[in-house]
C-alpha cells in the first residue's frame, strides 16, 4: 500500500491541559532547568505549574511512562536518571529500530526532498541558534523516519527519542541527518551506510559523556 504524502497526513489530535502541563515540565527537563535526580516537590510544582491535583497527577504519570520521571511513594517525583547500562541499551534499540525504518522507507518525491533539504541546510548552518537547530533536527528526523510505513516501529522510536533527547542539554549526540544525497538517489545501501556513520559518532560521544559527566547517570544497581 502506498504511503500518503507527508503534507496529506491526518492532523494530530487537539492537545489537552494535561498535555500542555506535561510539555512544560518536559521542556524544563530538556533545557536542564530540572537536572537528572532533581526532586519535584509539590510546592514547586504548584508554584510553577498551577493546575488541579488531578491534572498534575495525570501529567506526572505521563512523564513517568515516558521514562523522564521516577516516583517514590514516600518522597514524590524525581527527574529520572538512567544507568550507564540502560542508556547504552536505549541507544542500541534506537539504532536497531531506526535502521529498520530506513530499510522500509518509501522514497520521497521531489517536493518532499526539497523540504527535507531545506531543513537540513538550516539545521547545519552555524548561524542557526541552538534552540532553533534542535527544533529543525526534530522535524527533519521525524519526516525522514516517517517515510516508512512501519507505524508501530515509528511510535516506539519516538518513545525512545523522548528518553534520549533530554541529554542534548549536556552533550550533542544528534547529527544533522545529512542523508539527502542517498535519499535523492534512492540508494538504500548508501542511506544505511551514512546513517550508521552518524550513529557511530553519536555513540562515541555518549561513551565520552558516561565518563565525563557521572552525575547524569544512576548506579547500574538501581
């Protein structure tokens, strides 16, 4: 079955108050305002994120399901740390699933290629500020992997992105997904080779961070 063009896909469902609240807290984690291991006391939450207790509980539960928060029955919510072993496994799963998506993606048409190339150029431009660059990379990444019809795999990869993107405040593991030439040539082998090169660089950066920033990671016994 052919895949609908990127621009014709269904619009996302309207955001709820819970979604907006979860996004506010998620953004604080991504920006590094809330560090790994930080406690989220009720007073702080009420001051910075005014909402009903039920709405707050739902938002926190959503972030817990994403792996961004951990909960202790007596002490409340904390920004989650991953152990070194856990984070290696998450990045390994990303590589496996993303490779499957690239293996099954349907080649973009000229309009889609132009859109992807424009995003890639802006993301790679040194003059582009960090917040905008991160946003462009997110859009570029989703559009590329969204060319695959494997929707279940894509949703699982998006869940893993949520677990790893928060570390970009501390170290850079996401490239510019400079895969345009391979996509334009419809060259699957080259596409997978270029992707593997980017992932190898990302995982090498991760290994450096595991040593250089031990406060980000939980002990492997947790």
